[in-house]
């Protein structure tokens, strides 16, 4: 079945440093989505990428979808303590019609 | 307000007992999902359903059961066969692919503790 792998599992940064998490799928995706879960909370939708090679920005966050639509990345510039949480990617595609498959998530810790 | 509601927020269960977690949505979504999250870990899919009266096993379905008798409701039963049920359980809903690109809306979660 479809698998979505996400690395790294953990990332500790000093406030002001950049952060990147990577997502790789075993199959071609129709779209990739990113979610953020604050400590003690539930995942909240951030953004969706649909087109091959697509790049979207939300303030300090930059999201990319690979040309082959099998990988994606989330980059945060100059992290802040409010960025703390777990970032998940999720994709739909391959033989898993309609089923969102989540990556394992990257837990980001920001030290002030 | 449209949304997805899980209840209860905290649940304690004695070993050997079955317990049912509630999940209700008024977003008119066809697809619903149940995930399990252990501390510091990612989301593992238990069951999902794309239409009423139909559901499929996810990656860790053993020891769990679900029903989908109504579009709005997707309750999860944690049975006594689940050996390590203490976890954070998240329910989500989305549209079905084919009617757009599905994005997941999550409930607030239920923290289940076996005592």
C-alpha cells in the first residue's frame, strides 16, 4: 500500500534558525497537504499543493511539491517559539483512492 | 457552527472492558477516519470509511471495531482484545476524492487511559 515517509522525526533548533522537514511517498500523489499539531492539540490543516513543482508561501513557511509529485518539503525561516509542534504531511494517490495517508510527523522544538 | 466533535475528552477504562468513543460531524463529509497517536509519535490509521455502511481497516485495526450507520457518525469501539489501548484517539473527516481534493478536519481528540 501507499506509504508516506517523513524525516527527520525530531528537530531541535535555536530560535532564529531555519527548519526543514521532508516528505517522500512510495507512489505518485494527486496532492500533498501539510498539518500542524500544537502540543496537547489536534492537527490543523495548513496548506495543500496540487501541481507538479508547486511552491507556496505562508509568511515564514515555504512549501514545495516535487516535480514527480512524490516528495514535498516544508521550510520555516527564522523559527520562533510559536512554531513549536509536530508537522505532518499527508497525501492521496496511488491505489489508495481517496484515503489520506499521513507521514509520521516531525516534532519541532525551538529553544529561546 | 460546522465542525467535528469527539466525546468524551478524557476516558478511563478498566482492563477487560469495551469502550466506545464518539465522533460526530456536521460538515456533510462522506469520508471519516480514526487515528491513534502515542506520546511523541505520529498518526496511525485504525479504520476509515468513505461512505455510509462501508468501512476499511487501516494499519492497526486489531482490537478495534467501527460502524457507519449514519453519514454524520463514526463511533470507535476499543475492545478488550486491544492489548495496549492507552493513547490519544483522533477522529477526522473529509470530502471524498473525486469531488475535489480531500483535506482532513480533526476533532479535539479523546485521551483514553486504561486503569
